[in-house]
C-alpha cells in the first residue's frame, strides 16, 4: 500500500493506492491472451494424438481382418476342413503365413474346437472367444484389445452349401504400434511444451509493451491529482493510448487554464470588492472625523457611498447568477416567449445608455418569433450582449440587433462598430474567470462575468453563441436558440 500526501489550496490531501499483482490489468491481459493461446494448443494436441492413435488402431484392425478373410478363403477353396487327410497341408500353409505375416492363426470348426494353432497351444481344445462366436454366426469382426495390446480379427469359413463350418482367428500384436504412439505422444508433448513456453514469453513481453504506456499515463495522472498540473504525458504513435494521452494532456491544459483563471478571478473580485470598501471607509471616516460638516458635503458623501454599495451589489449579484447557472440542478422556467417583444424591451431599456454616447441603436426583425424559453434568464443574457456592444463602442458608433428564424431555430444577432476582439482572445471570452483587459472592465464598470452568464444561459436552453470579430473591426455575436425546448 502506498500513500501520496500533499497540500492543495491550503488543504491536506491524501491519496492511497492498494493493488495486488493479480488485480492489475497487465496480469488480466496476460492471463486472457495466454488462455486464448494455450488452451487451443492443448485441445489441438489432445485431438491430434487421439486421431493418430485411432488411425493406427483402425488400420491394424483392417489389416488383420483382411488377413483373416484371405486365409478363410484359402481354407474354404482348398477344402481343408472338409477333407481330414489335408490337415497336414493346412498346418504347413498356416505356419508359412504366420511366419510371413508375424501373427498367430487359429482355425476352429463349427463347434469351436481348434483344428490348427500356429502357436500349438490351443490345438484340440475348445476356443470360443467373442470374435470366433461372431464369425460362427456369419459375421466378420476385428477388435483391439488394449489389455493384451493385440488385435483379434475373425472370419467365417463355409462349405459349398454356404453352411458355416468353421472360423479363422488372426491375432496380431499391437505392441510395436503402441510403443510408436507413445513415442509420438511424448515428442508431441515436448513440442507443445516448447511452443507453450515461447507463447508465454511472447505474451509476457507483449503485455509489458502494451501496458507500458498505460503505466506512464497512470503515473502522470497521479502527479496531476497531486496538484502538479504542469505534468504532461509523452505521446508516441497513433494508437488508442496516444489518443488517450492527447485527451488527458488537453484536459490538463484546460485545468491549468481554469486554475490560473480562478486565481486571477479571485484576485480581481478581491480588488473589485476592496476598492468600494476602501472608498466607503474613507468617506465614512471623513464624515466622522470632521466637525460641522456642511449638509451638502453629507449628501455628496452619502451619494458616493451609495454608488459604491451599488457597485458591490452588482458584483455579488453577477456572482450569484453565475453560481445558480453553474449548478447541475439549475432549472429553467420554460414558457412560450415572444422574442420580438423581449428584444424591443431590451432596446428600450438600454437606449438611454446609448443616447448618452450618441450611439445609434437599431433593431430589425424579419418575422414574428415565439420560442420555449425562460424569459427572465434569456433577457438578461441578451441584455449583456447589447449592453457590452454599447459599452465598448466609441461615441457616435452603431449597435444593431436583428432577429431571424427557420423551421427549427431562431437567430439573434448583436453587431457593433466597437473596438473588436482579437482572434486569439475569442476562444476565451466566454470563460467565467477570463478578462481581456482588466483596466477596460473597471472603466466601464464591468465585473468580467457578463459573457460567462450569457454563455451558460444559452447553453442551458440547448443553444449556442459564436463571435465574429477582429481587433478594431467591431464584434458580431450570433445566438442560436431552438424554437422548441427539449429537456436534456
């Protein structure tokens, strides 16, 4: 068991890991591939040995049965069993065939008495083994007797009237073939074991090679979890591990950016809240420490204090709005919303701000549009875009708001002739903790959260927002919203 202890954001964090060798992915992969490789090899080996043994058994039985039928045919043709005076000729012929074929020949009559036995051990005796009984009944048969390691093959003998008058039993040794099979089996097992060893080595090496990138990924992720967000995984090749490494590196870069933005945001908010508090403190102390302060000065100081309180309230309200939108369980009060009326209300509300800067505020709608939306939240989101357009457009400029729709979506476009946004900054402006120019935001009274609130609100409505701009070329924000809201 190993532990990693570190301090993250002022808190003590402990990460413990306990994994046994048989629980590792490498072991599971090794076992799986080994089973897939070795089990078929074992099954194939058993099948081959069995098939080879069965082939030799059947070949020996066929050969012995062929010899039995051949000898039975010779005896039947020569009439050895029907002519007692030919017994010596029978014994001589059987002796030759036995010596030539290397097997034992037994000839019995219809009653099972042995007429001739090339081993001379059963002559004159009753010899009724199963194979002879089958032959006397009119059928040929051959069997391998494993206990004796011998093949017993029998064939019947009949006279000219097709009457069964005897049988021939050929007994051939299977010991040599059994020995050969044992040697083949032993050699095959040695080969199979060698192949298995080679497969095990290859599988082990392959498992190590395959799992090495995963091990590197795991080690790097543990370091990232320990707060080392600068760590990156080295990517090699174009396989799934390389894609996973790239995804983790992108995620870590994003986390690093978010952490940096968070720290910057905390610093900015602290400064934004500290500034009005400092002003309030100075103004309050001025009133308290001075005697006989004129009423006009009281009024002026109280107006300044009220203004600073309003500024802090705006910051806090923006923060609360963002937190509510960021909450996973955030709910929208969806209702049928007249977008034309909502935009006209926004224009009416912001027009005094535009008039103060001699900015022309235009509105154009190609059709009447009604969608399913939370009018309060959506109105705030679009207001942020229009108000930003007015704030960052120079005196005498122009801000245009237009509305269009198709059969699925409505499109709200906010275009200004302001200072514009550099292309490098455009991918970051909707980040909740990102500010392009801190000084500019303070001058215009912004908190740096307006666009983040707008983006979160539009995404909650299953919509999207994109920007077309360039530094010094004004900015165009295009908001797409579905006409019918569908719960995600």
